[in-house]
C-alpha cells in the first residue's frame, strides 16, 4: 500500500504490480481508455506524434483508436517479461524504451535521471492527485531514494509496485 492509501498490488498475482495507477495517469480525460490526445497531453510535447502513433499501434489490439486497460496491461507485462529475460541473458537491459521509462522521463523535469520531491509534486498535482509533501517524501523513501536527491528509474518502478 502506498503512503497515500492506494493499493498497487493486484489481488490475482502475488508480487505482480497492479498497473491501474499508471494507466489512470495516462488516461487524462478519465474515460477509461487512453487516446492519442491523452498521450499528447501526458507527454506534454516531450514525445512527437510519430512516437505516439507507434505506441498506439503497439498497444491498440482491436484498432479502435484507444488503448483499454487490458491492452495496456498486456503491453507492459510483455515488456517487463522481455526486460527480465534480457537481464537473465545479458545481465543488463539493452536500452529498449518502454512506456514506463517514457513516463519517468516526463516526470523527471530537470532531466537529472532522478525523480525528486518537486518533480513528483508537480506531476501529481498536474494529474489531479492531491498528496502532501510527507506522502511524496515517503514514496521516495520507499523507492530507496534520498529526500534531497530523489529516486532513479528502478526506484520509481519500486514505488509503483508497492
């Protein structure tokens, strides 16, 4: 459970993160599906239309122009599986970009490779989520980050999996 009281683990799979909170951040208009416009708004100009088109092509399994939660979950589960397999084979990731890395880069406003208190506060506020500084500091601590330095991408993933 997050310091904010949100449960991020799926009841179905022990240890498997529930990706609903990440989906909800990208579903800007809160209609239960991610559209190209949601992605444009979420990425705030950091990602071009070509990349957004690619994301939609990969994730929109029924080609209706939207990514439903089940599609989102399949893509991320697949990406996590591929990354885990590559880690086992090679000991490191091969620089493959995935959706969560993109989200991390958007939240990391100063581009220092860490998400700090101000980065999280700004993004969560923009997303319409009201959290206080103590909650944000607790999230960073749970991601094994330092209050004044923030969390790395791996720490960010750990926060989402709690």
